[in-house]
C-alpha cells in the first residue's frame, strides 16, 4: 500500500501474491492507493491502483454530517459523551458533563427495533435537560449556512416548546424547534430576528415517531432580505418566501447543537 486516508487503519491484503486478492478494512472515507509489483530476476515493473471509498449517506443523499444511533457501539443504558459523525468529518457531537449526557440504549429502549439516544428534561426548561454539540473550530463551518437543510427523526416522550437541532446555542442560525404558541405543537423553523410563523401545517404527536426538517436558501425569497424556506413534518410541506430574515452566517454561530437550546426549552425525546 502506498497511501491511505489520514487516521485510517492499514487495510488487510488477504493474499499479497495474488493479482485478484481480496482487500478488507477499507473503513475510512478517502483514497487508498495500492501498488502491484512483478519481479523477474533483476527486472521489476509495477502498477498503482487508487480506490476511493465514500461514506454511506442517508437515502443516498450526500450529507455534511450524519449522526446515527445504530452506529453507536456503547453498552445498553449508558450515558453518551460522544456521537460520532458517520460522514468522517470529525465534527462529532460531544457532551463532557455527565449530568447533561443523553442516554444510549441498544436493548431496553428501541425504536422500530433500532437503538436510541434519549434526551430527558424533568421540567422542560432552558436550563434543564441534556444536549450535545459539535464545534468545527474557529474559522470553520459544518455547512455553508447561506443554504442547506436539517433533518431529525425521533419520537417525543413529552410535548411542549423545545429546541430540536440547529446552529448556535440558541439553535436560531438556523434551527428546528417545537412551537407551542396558541397551544399547538408544530414544527418551527427559525432564523432569529423574524416572526414565529414559519410553521408546519400539522402537529407533533405525543409518543409517536416523526421525521422533521427544513431547507433554506438565503436571498431567494420575496426580496433579497428573505430566504426561500421549506418546512416538513411527517411528509407535509410548507413553503415560505417572506416571513424570515436571511440566516446570519457569522462564524460565532458555527456550533451545531441538539437536545436543548437556551431560549426555548429542552426536549424530552429519543
């Protein structure tokens, strides 16, 4: 082997003397370069082959980061201090404080026979409940926040206003929330500094699975000050062109966070 992705373990060449040997252990995304050499007496010749390994992605769609509960290798019913990104970026969700760590289960608490990560909040408040965050570092960005999408799948244990996933500790640059304005538990997509009107048409249901998400494109709305935004909850789509301000793309809001924000409340969900 000539080269491999940074940080990757050496792959295993099953039988180096065979031209058609199997190779295992290509577990990291990136380029692996192998050299096949033939020697006869004092003469030799070689040929190089590069194998490009791509990380699996949700639904075959290229994702910036992807956090999967069924990729976690911790023991059942244990606090989770790191949730590793499956796209190989190193932008892992972490939580060093034990009392704020969510709980991982691959046996006792399952969703459709799959492992779960559960966030609990006794009082459903902004200072209660666990959360995790991924910081790409000063000057770096997980995505280009002038455009993008955020998706989350889970099941609510208790309904109520809550932060779900988004950028910055407020999850407002941008982010997904549960809004219970007028006692409705709808999905809210928010970019800060705008009204709380970018909502799904349908509601979250207590103790039922959901798929929620939003996409946005700055300056593509009714004016160049508005983004084009789409909000999805369980397959129902709402499109907005004039209710939001463009997403603030300043690097101070680069941290991606799930589980609890600082201005809505904490979610109780898996």
